[in-house]
C-alpha cells in the first residue's frame, strides 16, 4: 500500500494498492476477479487495478469481456476459458503461470467459479502450489437473496437445475424437502419449464424471481409459484430464483433415521424412485456403505 496525496486543507489523497509490488513477492498468481453483473459501475477499484496489471486475462467470452475492458480503457491479451473447454484450457493457463505470468480469470458476469468457469483451473493451480487470490465483487445469487424478503440466515445454493430428466427429478425432490432458503439460477428460455416443474412441489411457499439485476429492466417478482406463473408470460433476461424453505419439514434426515429400514425403503418407493436410487438414498441418509443396504433388499 502507498499514500498518494496531501494538501494543506486536509487529506485529499487516497490509498492505492500496487499489484506490481505483490507480483514481485509472489511470481505465479491467479486472480479470480468478480466483474459487473449488468451495471458497469459495479466493479471495484481493486479489480480494475488487477485487470490493468496482470499479463493475461482468461475470459468466459473474450468478446463480452472486451466490452468491459474497453469501458475501463484497459488493453490486455485474452484467452477463452468457458465450460466447454475449461479442462483443456486449464493446462494452458497453468503452463503460462509456470512461465511467470500472472493471470486474471473472469466470467461474463459476476464471480468466476460460481456456476461459471474457474473451478477446474483453481483445482489444478492448488495441485501446482500456485497462489490464488480472490478479488471480491458482484454475485447475482447474493444480491437477489438480500432483497428477497425471505430468510437469509441459512440457504442452499443449487445453481442451475440439471437437464437430465432423472437428475432433475432428484434435485426437485431435494428442493421439496429442504427447510432452508433455496437459490437457483435459470436462463430465460427455460424459465417457463422450470416454473411448471416447481409448481407441483412448492404449494403455497413464497418465491421471488429476480431478473436483470442491476440493469435497466431490473425486476423482482414476488408471490407463490402459481401467482408468479400468471405474471411471467414473455420472460427475458437471466433469472435468480429464491425459494422459501419447507416449513413443514423439521430435520427430515433425523426423522428418516427413526424409521425401520423397510419403512425407509417404502418412503422413497412411494416417491417413485427406482430400487437402485432408493438404496443409494438410504445409504446416504444413514451414512453407511450402499452395499450394506443392497444386501438387505437383494431379493426385493
């Protein structure tokens, strides 16, 4: 840190963070830089300094990030690193780091690694003992949560629902039985299908659909899922869904463990799970090896 100004009337300077000084102390650094989720003013001074001083920027979409860099009057070489090439690009990024380069990872919007590229690169960097520094900033999930009016003390972040029908069904049943606030992401072209999927399991629970957060058409739609279904006809923009926890479920895991093993099996069978799925779920609930449960129901 260094002091940059003073005059006779008082303190008019500011503290500025010198990225270069830090780079001299630690040669190989990955910066996970949070970028605006809409409004371009939602970026920190620290994030701007990092983007100005790194050697390379790994971006989810280089075209999208170029707009931000142009706005900030920053010119830096970039490589793409998105969900379809992250495993491949992770190795190239690690190679650049070993050459002594410092790299910033950014997603199209918000904090990298949260339902966005960054996670795999971080895992590889940890294996190579490369320093990783988070540069905090915007996160759509947190901003939607704090204005939702729904309990913020404990929450589950589930990201995007799976596309696979079987995995999607499992996740929806998980949502049904969670007694804490739930946060989901959803794309505009899938939101109507997701509303239909949620309609049968949420009953009268309160839900908030936040869209276009920090943008011109920012909107928070509140109510039950049935009420929201009537309000959303032509969905536009990215959505964050905040779901009130199931107040009728009080520590369902402990309740299930009070059941006999057969009652436990019947509980999941009545929900439509296959035998293989039930065995996995019972083993998870009871914290035992699934082979132990399998032996009990081998002839069922």
